[in-house]
C-alpha cells in the first residue's frame, strides 16, 4: 500500500457570499458583499463574492472602504445561523471520508487514490450543497493550503513530493505562512522576492537578519512542515482569532474585529453548551511579538457582550500608537456548569432562555470575519 503522507486542504469558495448567491438566483454573477451595513460606516467585510473581489474587495476590509470601491455591489448583513448549518453539512460530508479532520487520515485506500478521493470530496460537496470547494493535495499542510488557494474558484491542485520545491520556488515569498505584507517588504529589501530566493540563502544569514521567525519561514521555503492533522479533542478553551491582511493601528477596526470574534466565540460556546470564567485576549504585533491578557469573571458566561467588554478592556492595556497589530484573538476557558443554574441569591449565573434568544438575535445582526469552513486532512 502507498505509504506516502498526503495532506488535503479543502477551502469553500467565498463561502458566505456563495451561499447567498445559491439561495437567491438574482445575486448570481453580481458583486455580493456580506458584512456590516456600509451606511453605518463601521464594521468589516465578512466575505466577498469573486465578482466583488474583482473590485479589490476582500474579507476583513473596512466596510466603508469596500463601499467606496464598489457602491454598486449588493451589501448583505448575512445569516450566521444559516452559514453554520451549511458548515455542519460540509463537515458531515468530510467525515464520510475520514474521521481525522482538523476543524483525511489513513483512509484514501477506501476511496481510491488520493487524487480520486479529492475529486469525490469536491463532487459530494457540490451535489449535496450546490457550493464549490477548492482543494489542494500536497505532502504537507502549508503547501496544501497554498495549492487550494491557487486553484480558486472550484479548483483542484496536486503537488507531488517530487515536484514540491519546483512548485514552491517560483511563488512570491508572501505565500509562506506567517509572511504578511510588512514582512514581505522586509524580505524584498534584502533581495528576497521568491520562496526560492529565501530557500537558497544560508540559514545562518537568515537568522542573523530576521531572527527566529526568519528561520521558520526558511524551513517552510525548504518544504519542511512536519505538522500532522490533529482531530479535534475535548476543548480546554473555545475562541476565535483573525490575522489582518495588512497590519493595522485603526482602533475602530480593531474594536469591530474584536466584536466579531466575541460573537463567534459566543456562538461556539452556546453550541457546545459551555460557559467559562476566564476570558483571554491574544494580540500579535507587526514584529511577530505575541502577548495575552486574561481576566477572570465572578461567574461563567457565554454572552458575546460580556466577552467583548472584557476583551476590549484588556486591549486598552496596550499602547497601539507605537506599533501596528497583525492578529487579534479571543478565547474563553475555565468552563463552568451548564446554563440556567441559579446563584445563591437567585440570579442566573448563565444564560436563561430569554437572554439566549436575545443573544442569538443580536449576533445575527453583527458581522463576522469568518470566510467559511476550511479543513486539513492527512492521508497516508
């Protein structure tokens, strides 16, 4: 049996916007933007159809900028409950092929070759949901992710071990995991424009110039990524994070993103029937330094407004005028009892029925920075 290690990355194409176009034929072929209300002037883009991307619109962009780029686009606040249902359907399809999904394993022999398995996955998603997915098949995780991106939309790109470096070397260095626009410019100043340029430099030179994160990028450029697909285990914390396409110091954008992450975290907590006492803010700056700030609450919560309020107060502890932010994250841990338990004085510790319905309604009116289900899988 073929024992070659294969990683598959399945990425739904413009997920939120694609669901809306599928459900409303009048939107097909038109630029569609899902996110905040553009007339409000605040908030971010959650997803943009490929027609909208042609105008330069992308996820996490300020909604006001998106509107300036394409005022004729259709702007929708979206239906997060519907997107979650579609996401569950897609993961159910993936679980038909393998239980090892990081939200395939040694299973492609059940469905044919790795390539045949990927084609069956794409066909199953299309047949059952009417949506398209782009798939990348490669010997490691980060290459599989790149391969799925290059084939969009509705693409399928295979990178064999024999042509791994041949595939990577001509690509811009910005394609490497962890290399954003700012980092890419630093590489380019040193004459490193392509992944191959980085791979051919001596490691000692890269570490001397760029430090530890440079070594990480250099090893990826060599095609080295030993990470394995890890099926979801019992969660010790639940959260969400977002990496900005461009490092930012726009405080309003940071707060809007934090609100979106709090909504996503709240939904995941309620879906799992969990609440927690500890809320942690994660922030990564443009120099890749990463910091966390945690706060413990007197009682467990899964309310988005409580999560947001706590995390935003932690954000104020940083001097954001001195450096730009690359990543924000929010997580909740220290899980307590299920919702509805009464406290000593009769106050509800967690969500009662009315609050939960209100929370769901409020969450539906806010934006999210998620772009849809994406999964990695391994097949040996």
